[in-house]
C-alpha cells in the first residue's frame, strides 16, 4: 500500500520554486502589466507567467488553458480590484481575479481562477476589457471571423454572457480596443483585413450595437489600436500598421480646429452615436508617424503626472521608439532603442513598464528587453525575465553545482546561475545558438559540456576567457583551477555556420575600423566584443557575446543524436541516436581526453531513450523504446576500457510493458530506477534484481526520474535507510517520493500543474552539491529549480 506523508506542509509555492525560466509566446498581444501591483503578466505556452520586476523572478505560472495563450487583457479600477483575461488557440477564455500582496489573504489568494469559458470557434487572438457603470464589458476577436462583446459578472451563475456577435463573413479582425466613451456608450475599434479600422458604438444597458465608420489610410493590416482620453469630449487614437506607419486620429466635437497647424489636410469624418448634438464627433487625422522600417506591432499611450503625452511604438525592425508632442503640436521621436545585430526578427510587442518610467518589449524569440528612463532623461537597459521559446529537451548541472545548462527545440543552449548582486537565479550565458533543434546535453568538468541536436554530430564546448571573468564577477565562484592562458576570448557564429568559432585576443586587436573597411569587408567575420559585466547580461549581450567556442566534433552515429550522458569523473561520454534497427541503436562511449570512440554497446533494438552512469562511473544504465533496460560494467585498464554485461531485462517478466522513458541511480549507487509509459516506477538493485515485487504506480506516464545526490535522512539507529527520488509525469506533475531498502515508497509531496509544469516533464536532476535543489525541464518551455529543504527536513 502506498501512503502519503502529510506531516510536512509549506505556505507558498514561491518558497519552494526559487527559479522559473520561460520565454514569451510569439504573438502580438501577449504582455500586460498591473499599474497597482507592478506585476507583469505574459503568455508562456499554455500558462500565464507572473513576473515581479522588484523581486526579479517569476512568482507564479497560472494554468487554466490547454492550448497556447495568444492574448491577455488586464482590467483594474481605483479600488484595487483587478481581473486578468487570457485567450488561447482553441478559442477558450480564462479569467482570474488578482489582488495586491498586501490584500491577498482577504481576496482568497493573490490570483484566484474564476473559470474557463468557450469564446470563439477558432483561435482567440485579441482581448480588450473596460468597466462601465460597475459592469465589466469584454471585447474579443478570433480566427472564426467574429467580433464578440461579453458581460462578465463573477457573482452570477454563468459569470459570462454574450451581448453582441458581429459576423465579419469571410473577413478577419486582427485587434480590438474597447473604451467607455462617450457616456453612456462604449466605443469599439477593430482592425480588419482590408487595412481599415472599424468604429462601432455599443449601449450596454439597451444592448444596441451599431457600426459607425471605418477609418481608412493604412496600406497594410493594422496590428494594434490604443486610445487616450484627453477630455470628456476628445479622444486620441493611435493605429499601428504592417505598412510601418503609425497614424494618429482625433475624435472631437465638429468645428474645432486641429491642435497642430501642420496637421494632415484630409476631410473630417462625422460619426453619430445618437441624434443628440453631444453625441456627434468629428474624426481628424492628427499625424502620420514614419519612424520605423518594418511592420509596427505595438502602440501604447502614456500620460504622466504633468499630463504630458507620450506614445510608445515597437516594430519588427528591432527598434522601439518613444514619441512626444512638441509645443507646436508636431510629434517627434524622443528616444529610440532596441536590438543591434543577432539573429532575431524584431520586437513583437512592447508596453510601458512600472511607474510608466520604463519600457518592456519582447521579441520573436520570446526574449524580453527592458529599458529604464534615468533622471537625466536618458535610457539604459535593465534586467528582465527570459527563457526558452520552445519545449525544453534536457538539462544538466555543472559538476560543482555552479550553474545549470538547458537545451531546447528553440535551437539554443542556456546557462543559468545565481548572481550575487541580487541573490537570484538568472540566465548568465547562451553558449550555443544552433541551426538545428537541440535534443540533449551533458555537463563536463572545467566548465565544458557536450550537446546533441537533430543532426548526427555531437559537439563539445568549453567556456572562454571573457565568460570566466564575468562568471566570477557575477556569481563569486572561484575558477582559479582553470588555466585561462590558452583559452580564446570568446566565440562567434559565422554567417550560415553551425560551429561556434573561437575569437582570440589578437583577432580583436586587428579589426579594421568600420569607416575604413572595403565594401567587400562590410560585414565582419564575427560580432563578438568582450564585456565587463557587473550584473546579468541583457538579451543583446546574450545573443552574440556569451557564446562558447566549439572544441571538438564527435562523429559515429548514423541518425539524429537523441541522448547523451557523462560520467561523474567526466572521463567518459555515452551517446545514442534515433533508430529502428539494433545496429543503429548502438550506444557509443567516448574518451573526453582524446575525444575518440572507446566502446560500443549493441543491446537494444529501438531508440535508446536515456543513458545514466552510476555515481562511481563504473556502471552504465540504458533504457529504450523497445521496453527493455540494460546494465553494463565499465572497467579501465590504463587507457583501455572493458565493457561487460551485468544484466538485461526480460520483456516477459519485466513489470514494464510499454516504452521505458527514463532511468536514474540512487545517490550511493546501490539501486536504480526505471519509469515507463505504463505509469510504473520500478526500483532495482545494483545487480539488476527487482527490489519490490510491485512497482510504484503513478497517476500518469513516467517521463523523468532523478535520484537525490546525497543522503539527507540518515535516520536513527535501527531505522531503515531512506532514499529520495523525484518523478516527472506526462501531465506535468512532479512527485517527490522516498523509499526504504525494501522498495516501500512514500509520497513526500506532489507539485501540481501550477507548482510543477502543465506539459510533459522531460528531465529532472538534483544538484550534485546541494541535494535539496531539484531542476526540472518540460515541454511547456519552462526550466524550474526547486529548493526542497522544507519538504525533506
């Protein structure tokens, strides 16, 4: 019988989850910020990540939706009440009520889920919410060619009621923006696929909906609309288009002269909400802003305490611009910042940050950019969250526990470490930016690693001088045991290349100044430039200045590399590739001193899913899609390696009847674990004998398992020895278990979808130095680190 240990509880998942790294989704309406709490919300795969700029960490991941989050909307009032809306690719709409940390206990928690509701038949792409006379009104649009208006009442039985459904026939609306103006009407702006912006009125009490006018002028699709109310009868509208143009429109009573003497000479458009004179307005084209060179994806107004107006725009040309109005009414560019170089595709969205004195943007790769305005009016980059933009395939701790490496389908390898300036985990380097989807990684001693991708080659990397110098400053760790005299300064990825090329100090000094270059040398061989970092690097620096040089390639596999593992002493690396035949499923063993193949094991008939060396590095465990595991002994005789069979599993008598996804060793090497699709976790002795006749049954398929790296529960005299193990499931849950020498398991804690992950857990690994630190990776794009000391003590 499996029991659950209820003797230990903890107050908040924040105390246990010390780090969450996840990128922003690749959509244009996926980032909002609270003006009350200054918390930032962004779509992270199927969840909403809650980031605190003050604490410099992701506090929560809110999970209600099943598909990718496409858009967010935040509604706040003067009383501090707040509603968060999110729409996903299935058309579903999720709602949370939020409260400030001070009043969280009175509101039932910081974020309370209020339900998931059917919104659109197609993907939901944009949301906008307002409060009118105490009623929450929500506008939405999706790929089903409809614009809908809803009423949300958390106290009613249905909570959400459809008030109006605008059928666009075969057309599409790309964005919606709803304002409570003029009283008692609501005005809805929605951009169409004919490059026009529709203007409609809605009377919430009477339920009357009327299309008033369509604003024409853009030559390509309008991606976003924003408004600012200048007075009771005047509204300024900004529309951003894929034609690289931003247009400003003024809605004001007819007859008023334009503020700017140089305003665009166009015929005004009259829109009538009703027959009353106070409900008739003139639409004037205020200005046309031509500062970007590519599609403009974001536009947002800011009104400061002195009622001075600013406009923020962001574009795929990698720039973000702040516009301000001069005394003569002319709009001019006051600040421009963004990415320079790199292989990114520009800014997908941007908003005004905390206290309206900063700007936060996010790019095609899911990376964030943060700029803060100083007292002298200049702008400087700041620290932001970040993470992978695709499923995370593998993670690996440094042998000394100084950093964590992760690889993802987004074709990047990232290095995470604790920075002493903030005491928080941050991404401190991006050692590899590849051209193939990454699949596996294994850390080696002396700040090096090997990685595999959707290619036949295994690549080895070693940290350069510039990274080592910055790593010491950022983390405080001592790396004096590494000889830096022979190391390159950094690395750069050549154009159309896959291998990181080392950059030495002599090459940096011999660069020709940009102004003196011949036209054929306009683009340099590398873009690396050494930096002195006192705080975590910005996204621009991560992309091109934190690469590690490639030191070796390992050839031998006939198909794409699927898994890789390294021994505890770092002398051996084992690897396997995708396969459908026994010969192709061979496990290759490499010597890291010579980088030569020193062993080959042909035992499985299908793809080997995971490899794991024992803590003493003299045993190699492998599991496969063919529902079997194999255990081999590795013996060194000087420079020769002898491989001998210990035991192979018998498919007929083995408890696993489906694919074995994962395996791991206990901290002392006395037993090992295997987990499979049939929801079973089996515990075996070091000789390959099943310790418990009945494996531990979990709620879903076991996809990741990790044994703790040290004994943390010695127990009193006479007590059975205790082992801790972490198990990741296909549904994203993470279970912390413990068992005795007879294989009797006890559940210590279960991390659900919000505390753990909301998609398949791909890898778990305990820190080799601190056995309470558990790192996890998942297909939900997230890397998380948990401190389990409060659970295991």
